[in-house]
C-alpha cells in the first residue's frame, strides 16, 4: 500500500542583527554574545503556536554563521490540513501567511507578565498548492524589522520552505494491552498488517521469557542484565509487561519488553524521575531478540503532573545509547510522542523533541549519552509520531502511528516503531498513581487465572 501524503513546513536558519545604537540597555545583551536572550513566536493558522531561540550575531557578520541553528520549527501537514489551508487561500478572500513575532528578553513570564519585549513582526506569504509533490522555498534572506530608521534597524534572517514528507500511517484497533490488530491507513482504506500479543513475564521466564517471544533463548540474559533489572523489589511495583508485534504470517517482527519495573518511590505512590521504569524495544536477528532502543518513563511532580519520557537508540557498534527524544506528555489529556530530529521547538501543550544545536541525532549537550556517536545514527528529520490517550480520556486508546517513508526499508523497521508506540501508551498506565487501580488486562493475577 502506498504511503500517505504529508508536507513538512520548516522554518530554518534564524538569526538577528541588532545595531549597538538601537539595542535596549537592559533587555538585550551585546549582540556578540552567543547566549543572547532573543526568541520568536511562530504561528500558522489552526496550528499550535511554536517558539524558538533566535541567535543574535554581530551586525557586520554575514550569513551563514556558525552560531546559527539549522531548524527552528516545523509544521506537519496531512492531506486534510493541506486541502483546508489551500482552500482558504484560494476562496477565503485572502492569502495564507506564516506569522513570526520576534522578541528580545528571555522566554516565559514573571507574575503573569510576559518577560519578552516585542521587536518586530514578519508575515511570510504561503502558497501550499502542489507541495505534496514538490519542494518550495518561500523565503530565504534578511528582512528589516522594527523601526526603519537609517542604520538603526534590526535585521532578521530566516528561511521558510515546504517539502514532501510522505509517511506510513498505522492504527491500533484497540488498546495495546488487549492484543489488538494494527492496520495501515491510507485515506479511507484500512488494511491489516500486524497483530499484537500482550503478555506477562514471571521470574521463571528468564530463559523462555514468554510464550509470545519464541525467538528468545538463554542469550537474553545478557541484554537483560545490561539494560534493566529483574530483581524482586519490595513495595509497590508494576513489572513483567511485554508486547510482541507479529506480521500476518504469525512471525514475530518486533517487541517491547519492560526490563526495569515501574516502582513507587519511597513515601509516595508515583514513579519518580530518579528511578524510572524502562522498556527495551527489540528486533529479531540471528535467532534471538536484539535491542534496538530503550524507553524510560516516569511521572513528573507538580501542577503539570505529566508523563516524562526519554528514548534512546542503541546502535549495534556502540556501548551506550543516543538520545533521540526527551519530553513530557499530559497524563490526564495525553498528547503526541514525537521523534523529530534537527528541530529546536517548543509548543503549547504538545510533546517537545530533543532541543539541541548539535548535529541531528547527536546526544544531548549535557553529554548524558555517548558523546561523539551521532554519525552512527541513520535517522534525520521527522522520524515518527504516535498519539497517546491520557488517563482521563473517555475514548479507548487506539494509538495512531506515523512513520517517515525514508526510515522504513522493511517490515521490521515499521514494526519497531509500532512496538515503541505501544510501549509509550502502556507507560501511561505503568506510571498511573499506585493509589489507582489498573484495568484487569494489566493485572498479572488475571493472566495466571486464564
């Protein structure tokens, strides 16, 4: 089946030149400083507002500059989004614009008052017709913003482009713990491509860990001890969950296995960031399962009360992982899990990809994982996304998974992303407060009685 058409609208190469004479004394540091606190808000009609840092460079500098980041924001448009936006620009009586507001000062607010000071606004006209099949550069260069006094105006650099970004779309036919089918979606066509089997492991399953993981043998002990812990822990915990993805012939093509139990931190009923639970995402190879990625999850404290997560790729040739995504989702409302590399984006109420000026697929700047290993990562740009239903949702959780065509070369590639999506969805339940009950499908006692 063919992939679904998508368009990626990207805002790239942001930079700001502020003449020294026009620089507010208190709100902006000297333009030569690499830590200049300037930012912008980027708005496309009917899409969530995004914000991005704007590097401030010397007035005499020419673009490109080593301080300038590549990507700042991305909007992902499916066929329905494109049709609506194109129709409004053609028949709505006006052009479609990408609106960018540039601010000096730091992001955020103090006592309810925004701390940034508006420097200027830029409206970039867009014509998205036909962009699902061809790339279009809408703007690339400098533009004067603010007061247009001679030799005292600030200049803002940006690039705005649209390019085709076709994706395979998959949807679970039920909640992952109910062992559903997974369908590939294209328009109104739904075609079954995978089946899922949810199961529990017990301490006696170390060699043959589950009936649904037939490829495993004693070598599984190696990656288990390396990436997780099977030891019994006193107190409140959730452990042993596993979900295996099979193709239509019944062969296992991917799996997600809970390798570190989700345990309540001492004196509380929540899984803490300091002691997260974790999953291994596995792919078959050489007669056994091989680790492909690791997902950690925990429950954030405070008013946000979100699901924190961190996903890292485990390259075959590396002794440590490469972080591809780290953010939070609302536990009550859910949200979208995203791996989108090379962007530096903050969105309202949405999952936020890893934010770094390092090359795409590099580890975090903090050096938490495998610094210098990024060239071994094959992933670039948008990789995948998955919708996650929250605890308070009235709907049955049926994750929808989007995977970029450029990252799918075989059935196992797609299945690995499906297994990862199941793991993030199940992590909402694994991180549920221990004072709350889980549904029966997630309770081992029900599995043992069946």
